[in-house]
C-alpha cells in the first residue's frame, strides 16, 4: 500500500517517469491524486478520520475518500476504485475541479469529484479510523478557523468547492 508505483508528471500533468510512492514523496515530485466528496440526502458531507497507520496526516479529518492515481490509471478510473476500497461503495461521480500541485498539496495534481450516497459504508481499517456525517455550517466554521484537526488538503479543497 505505501510503496505502490506512481506516475511522475510534469507541470502540464504529462507523465515523464514512474517511481515508487516513497521516492515521489521524499523527492517532492509532481504526481496525481483524487479526492471524493460524498454527500447524503440531507446535504451533509461524509468525512473520514485518517488511520493512525498512515504515513501522512495520520489522525486528521479529510475528504470522504482519496488516493493516489496508480501507474497505468487515470483520474476517472482511480476515483471509483478509491470509493470501493475505502468506503465499500460505488456511486455516480461528478468531476468538479482540478487543483494544481503545490507544496501544501504534497505536489499532487488533484482531481476532485462529488457524489451522493446515503450508505451503508464499510470503512477500510488500514485507511480510516472513523467516518461521520458533518453539516456544512460546521465544516465552514472549522475551515474558517483553520482547524488543525483537518488536513491542509481538505481545507484547500473545501475553500475551492464552496466558491463554485
């Protein structure tokens, strides 16, 4: 899980190399990821608390599901795979926007998706310690207060999402 082969990309998101995940992170190379925002019928967002077993952002609250785009995969094939692996669901995904890589985003091009699903979910224990529905006003407050229990990536994604 922690050392899969990922595509290294240039500033235009074109593949230029392939390297193990650990190398990509250590060398701060550009690569690809997806994040999925899962909303229910009440317009609450499903948030996940990242597993304490993770190497990055352990124990912090994040988007509903997320992951690296594996070598040989594209954003649109990665997102449903991540939903299935992390939450045990499938859903119709709507692409929302793509973020450019920055140091705050771990040098990832991030394609963000949205879907609706009311559960039930099966959270992958290797990836997730807890999931819960959160009301949008609570998210707004936490992001506006720069809540340290949220990942920086989530805060960046949420600010962009609310501006849509």
